[in-house]
């Protein structure tokens, strides 16, 4: 069997993820991977070159350094091989951490958890093969989660009981869907979830206001007693029944709550 040669830039989240995705796309092929410094790549030839503008790629180079925007080498792999939606979502997560994440977090460097874990493994003396094995498990699990998200989204659309407008400022859902996929898919300001008598409200982490503590007075006029409601600036919750095993009706119609939140958000 012909061996495929891959040369990648020194291990970071993008190069490790890109190699993982190429291995996935070329499953069953014999693959040799070398992680080299850029000055070494300059004098190197390989079938695929990952995350570097240097060297000669016989088949394809996956690199983003000469482009504007927030792409990454992992996304180049996904696009080239026409991979599926779960792989695309993984690449999007890598792009965010590799480029945009540190900007959004107002940090001066690319300080993100997965990349720091990877670099910590290197400092700790863990070999590259072991690092690849560890991240293969992480990425496999992420793809399984993203595939589950896609199936959940198909059901989620049927469970929407109120949306404030085409822009989805407020989305009210019947069911305990993961908030991360709701915010990613619908780009809403508030997500309201209700099921089995509970109601939870969450403001998007991309917004600094309004402070939902300021919604207490509005809610109190509707439900009279808010002692069993838990509030904090980005959300609030009702659902702790004093009667174990008894499911209560929510103290306010969830759709009505969504409408009140929409009016509240327009003022703030």
C-alpha cells in the first residue's frame, strides 16, 4: 500500500485537528505524519502540508495564513474533502479558538483551554503519538456530540412555541434542549425553555445587557410571588417544587413570558 506523507506545523490545536481530519478523510490509508518547525518545512516536500505556507505540497496544502478573516487549516481540510456537517462544526470550533476566540475574550494571546492542554502535554513530556491519541478521543466525542446536535435541531424547530420575530430575539422552546446549540443556530438574545413545570431563561453570552435582575418587577406583576424564582444577571429559573414527585403547572404561560421579555429587551 502506498504511504501518504503529511507534514504539519508544530503541534497546536489547528495542526492536530487538521491531521485528525485528514486521517478521517483518508481512513484505511497508510499515513506518515511529521510535525516540523517552519524553517524545516521550507526545505520539505510531502503529499499534504498542513498549517504552513512553506515547503512543497505534491497533492494539497491546507493553510490559512495568507488569508483575511477567521478561517483555519482544519476548515480547509473539511472543504477540500467535502466532509459532513459534524466535521464542519468541529473545524468551526477550531477556527474560533485559533483566531477569533482570544479577541472575543479580550485577551492578548490565544489563551484557550484545549490549546493550553495540548501545550501543557508537550511541556510535561508527553509524546506526539500519545497527544494524537488523546485528541483523537476528544475529537471523536465532539463529532458524536455535533451529530447529536444536528438531530436535535430537526426536532427543536417543531418544539418552538413562541418566537418574537424573524430575528428570533426571544425564542421559547418546549423541551430541555442544550442552550449552546440553540444560541448557535438561532442567534437569539434570550432562550426560554419549559418542560414538566419548570421555566428557565438565559441571555446570550454575547450580550452584556439587559441585566435580568431588572426583570423582577415585571415578573412580579404577573405572578404575584417570585420567592421561588432564582435570578442572576444573565438568566432566571423556576422549577424547584416543594412537593417531591409532583409536577406543577408553570406560574406563567411560557409564551406570555417570551412576549414580556421581548418588550423588556426593546427598552434595554
